[in-house]
């Protein structure tokens, strides 16, 4: 898929997820002063937390989420025409199921003592990420395209809401 097509898909997801986020938000966002920093929570020697939050996001969460979003939806481009992005083979459905499983566990990893920024909204967002990823996992298991698309929107909504509350300077989602 070309860059313009990816941008179009992500833009459609942004619009959908923003509406979903606004309409379904039960948790008020923490104040902007609650930005994430590596020293925000005390370290727990029971876990290997060598990845600071930026490394965790860049090397764990983002690549896994991107694979899921790359396989959800469709693109209707004036230059290239209609392209269905959903998995087409059992192997592709297995790939997105595996990525969804990884995202479930990434949500759990965000809640680890020493990584969790607080025991309030941070834990809520971490759990919501795992829940949305579980929806993607189940959708991939049954190869339900509509549910898989909705799960991608929920994942995006959770990520965006968390970023708005804990690191409002992040503009990655708005620029892609």
C-alpha cells in the first residue's frame, strides 16, 4: 500500500476514533501536568524495565498497532482505485491475531509497577488497551472484518485519549 493510501486510511480512522472517543469517554483526562517521564514511577526490581516510555512506545506498541491498522478497512483512491485492506488468507488472519495478542500483553506491561505513571487513569487506559486488543484478537480468530475494523478504532481511541492526557505534545497521530 502506498503512503497516500495509508494516510487516507489513518485519516478515516482518526475521524471515526475521535468521534468514538468523545462520545464514549467515561474517564476525565488527567491534567496536562501529568506528562509521562521515565522517572514518574518508582522502579520495581522485580521487572526488567530497561525501556523508557518512548522506547516502549516506539519499539513495542507502535509497530504492533501499525500492523493491525494496516489490515483494517479499505482505501478508495482516485489514482489507484479501491483496495480492501483486510487479511485475505488464513496466514494474514493469524498474523493479525498474533499482533493483537502482543498488544493485549503490551497493555498489561504498561500497568507494571515501575512503569505505570499512576494508579488512576493510567491503569484505566492500560486496561482499555488490553480490552480493545482482545476484541481485535477475537475478531481475527473468527475472521470478522467489521468487528476487526471496530477493534482498530477502539485501539486508536484508547491510544489517542491516553496521549491527550499524559503527553499532549505528541502530534504523531494527528500528522499521519
